[in-house]
C-alpha cells in the first residue's frame, strides 16, 4: 500500500504573522536613518572688547639740579716750583671755606629727596679766566651759577651772559649791582646803599633829632656812604631833619659846639674807614661827649676793625649796620659747627656759614622750581629779603642795626 503525504491545511490565523515577519526582515536589511532635530538659530553677538591691561608704572627719573660754583681756588699755585703768597692763600681759604659750607647745605637738603650735581670751577681771581668760563658749555647749561666772588671777576663774567637766563649769584661781594648792570644777577650781600638807608630809617623813626652831623675825613671814599644816607634821610623825614656835613682836620670839633644840645642826644655819622682819621676823631668825640651827649653811627666795616676799642664805642653809644650777625649760642649754629668739624676736621669761618646759608636757600629754591620767587629766609649768618630791581637783578636789602652794649654788639631796639 502506498502511502501519500497529506498537505497541511493553510492556517488563515497565522497569515498576519507572516506579513509581520516579512516586514521586519525587509526593515532589517534596509539602511538605518537617524532623525536629527534641526538647530534653533540664535542671534549672533560680537565678542566683548579685550580689557586693556594697565601699563606698568615707571617712576619718573629724579630731578637733578646742576649747580656751578666759580671760586678763586688758585690751583695754579700748587704746581711744581710754585706756591701761594699771602694774598692768594687768603683767597683760596675763602673759596675752600665757602665751598665746604655750601656743600653741607646741599647735603642737608638731600634728606628731603632732592638731588644735586655740583660742579667746581677755579676763577683764579683772574678776570680773563672768569670771562673764559662764561663761554664754558657746562657752566652755561647749569641750572644755577654761584660766583665769581670778586668784583672784577664778576664784571668780566656777567659781561658775556647779558640776555635773560638763569640766575647768577654774587655770593660774597657787597658791590652795587649798578656796577655790573646785569638782569640775571643776584646780590646776596647788601650793598652800602642799604646800610645807609637802614641807619637813616632808625634815626628818623627812633631818635627823631633836629640835626645830624656828618664828620667827613676829606677823602672821596666817604661819599659812597654820605650820598645814599642823605638821600634816604631827606626822603624819610621830608627834609625835616637837617644834615650838617663838616670836614674834620686833626680832630678839631670845637666849631660844632654852638650847634650842640646839652640835654638831648646829638647824632653824629662818621662814614670813614681810615684808621688814622678814626683814631684821632673818635678820641675828640669822646672828649666832646663829656659835655654834650653823643649818639654815633659808623661804617659797617667798623665791626671788623681791631683798632677800635669796644669800651670807647660803647661810651659814644655807637651804632653800626651789619649783614653779618651770628648767634653762636643758638642750637642750630652749634649743630652746624659740630657737623662741620666732623666733616672737615676744622672750625668753620664766617665764609663757611655764608656758604651753608646760601647752599640751603638756593638749593631748595632750585629743587622746588621757585628760583625766581625768592621768599624771605633767616639763616645762621644773615637773613634774606630780595627785591627785584629793573636791569639790576635781585638784591638782598636786609640789614641788621647793632649797638655796642656790655662791650659787644647787640641788635638795636
């Protein structure tokens, strides 16, 4: 018997499974695709500007004030086979003392942060050398020139530098600025005219006499004091004080007796610096003082005359004007003397004190850019009150009026 395989009947319920399988197979074989969401467009903004970096702070270079000192060192006397004579040695000592004091003044200012370059030049006290230094580029380029010292050297130097420029200081000479007629000049030592004015002002303001007797030596040098004194007294008093000028020979004062007053001070002025004349005339005036009270005014140079006796001058109530008044008991003066002796191993002279005052004063003005605004100043040696004179530069007009008391000079009240 032959068996025949029966066909299975189609399962209509499974037909959807076949379709699903077919779809899955086809989808499995087809390439896969990823769906990506499209980006959202954002507004485009410019990047912020770069923040500027601060530049490194470079401190300004410290100001250096250049000062030229022109002093009579006379270094040519040091060469082989050469030596100083008495006069040149004295001038060299003045130069050295002034320089050392001036430098100490500048050293004191460096404590405040000021800086200086100090240049030294030797004038040799030769006008031709001073004239040559006026053309020196280093001298001309400096911020301040101190010197030369003596009148002939100053005249030769300032004759070259006449146009407006930085100041030229005459540190020691009392020569009138009218001698030089230079608009850049600074005259530190008050000229004789201002001494005469100070004496006239004291007489007019304090003593108020009816007459002033001027005792003349007969030498024309007296006129340098007499002319400005009379002009000042006439101006201050409105010519109410009568000026009587008499030339005295061999001390003869008897002709003046009828004009003198016994119960009031009789005011006399002696402008002479002649030793022989002064010796005789002061002796005669001392004799006259026993009958007629005398108040005497003398030349500023008298302070340095050893032949004049303080006892005699005190009896005559002698007044003199001075640009030099040092209080050696003050703490500042004593401190300076100690510092000077420590630094230089010698005692300071009057020129060292002058140098210190001027170094301190002009150094500070220069460092503070106020060199043409010269304020008042009180130093160890003198005070400064500068006045600007057209065509003549700046002039220190401060003068002390002193009187002999207890055998020494004190400030007159």
